[in-house]
C-alpha cells in the first residue's frame, strides 16, 4: 500500500481551506500545509484538522510547492490548491492508486470549475486536465510568470483518473476580472522579457478568435449568462495582455 502526502499552499484562505481539507483527510496519510504568513483564520482552521502547518514566506507558486514537497513524509504527493476539493468519485480513484504500482507514472484528473455558484461544463473550462499525483523524487514544479508547470521524465506514463477536482474559482464576476487583470500584467512582463513582438492588429485578432472559440466552438453559450461573461472576460484578457506588452515596449523605446 502506497502512503500518500497531500500538499496544500495557502495565503488567507479561510473561506476555502476547510472544504479542501475535509475532502482529502480520508484519503491522505498526511497533510502538509505551507502557509505564506496568512493574517486571517487559515492557521486556526488548519489546526482543527490536525495537519502539519508550516509558515514560509512567499517565494512564488513553484518554489512554494517544491518546498512543501521537502516536508512530506511520503514520496507520493497529491498536490492541491486551497480553493479545490476532491469529488467522491475521485477519492475512490485515488484509493485505488494507493494499491497500485506507481513507479514511472504520474496521475492526471479533470478539474471542474464552480463560477459564482454555478458549475461550468463548456467554453474550454471543462475538462481541464491536471496532473496532481506524482513521485516527488522524479517531479517538481517549474516556475513561470503566470502558471507553474509540473516537470517529470518524458518516459513516465500519464494515468488518467475518474472523478473531478472541484475548483471553487470565483465567487463574483468582479473577482474574476481582478484576477485576470493581474494575470494580464504578469503575462505581459513575461512576454516582454522573452522579446515577444506583438501588434494591435494581433491583439484584436487574437481577442476576437478567443471569444469565438470559447463561446461558440467550445459551446460556452450552453452555460448561459455565465458562459457569455466568461467568454467576454477571456477575450478581454487576451486584448489586455497584448496591450500591456506593447506599452512595455514603448516605455523602453523598443
């Protein structure tokens, strides 16, 4: 039987962390929470679940998660975000993984978004496949400007599990917009550092295509009002990423 450590990174997650820990406590042999000096009730809630709680200054998503891996007692890692939970079907799938030979394997699962209280099944948001179970001796997170990426040996088998990670992403539309504004800035900084060349024509073309893809081709319209809002914000995010990159180039006379 494989022993499993669930790893969660947090910062001011009092509204989410109890749901996350409740879903993983029956399947994980150990839970490690690495917290970036929260000022709310995150620590208090975590201690109610008997987790190993470690305070560690923020170093970026990848570095924070990789640090958490070093604290685990077991090599098999389940990586979770504080605003996520496991579905019952996924819990059962992970229970089967613990009985298997996991050598040279990583395990993926679909992620289902809850947007303002509604589950989103279209528009490119589902299925959003994530690799979240792996052997820490062979895998680690690589830091990017916006999103971290798990790196593992190319010859490892990717085994897809039944069930969903339930992602309670945004509680309000305004929260979604603020987050994407932040991501647009980070993307632009990364694009500028890589020397990516963009134009206003490309900005509007890519934004238009993103809306068509998400709302029409990927059937975002089937998610009703929120499908429209998500597609619109996604398209605007593309536009803002390009505009911010162009602005950085102008600021630096490039």
